[in-house]
C-alpha cells in the first residue's frame, strides 16, 4: 500500500519558491548605523535639582554630602529609566536629579546617564504656578 503522494515537478518547484520567498521576508533587516538615545518616559521633572546621591542605610542617604532621607514611597529611576530599590544602590555615588516632598524628604530620583551628565540635562523652566 503506497501512502506517499507524488507531486509533479511543477508543484514541487512552486512550493520551494514560496518557501524561499517567505524566508526572505522573515529575515531581520540590518540594524541602523546610529541608535538614538531613548527619551525618558515620564521625563525628568523641570523642578528637579541636580546633585550626587549616595545611599548609606536606606532610607538614609547623602545628597551632595549632606544627610537626607528618602520619603516613604520614594521612586528611584536608574539609567535605563527602570524603578530600582534603594538597597541596590548602597555605597555608590550617583549623579542624579531629584525632587523633595513638602516635608523635605527626597521623593523622586533620576539617575543620570553619561550623556545626560555631559549635556547638563537642564530641563526647560516650568511655568510659574500661582
């Protein structure tokens, strides 16, 4: 009992041609020569101050060498704009931009990339709120 189906040569050639075309379109394109620096989303707040952050014993930190404290629920975004816990940054001197809450506690922190440090990353001034 013959279970193999025999295809004609024209059907086999058409199938091979279709397979080759699908593989050609499925292959990835070459990468671009320059990769743009991703923008921060959400962006760094205009009221954020530049400084150097050193986490000593969370929630205690040093901001520009002066003792400070992280607010409950403080958000620290790393160079890739991902949230990190303060314990992962113990003992590192990090260039940052930061904001404080109404009680003077450090509330939001953005760790700057090397490009942001070189560029100065001075956000445009925020409009005055009255």
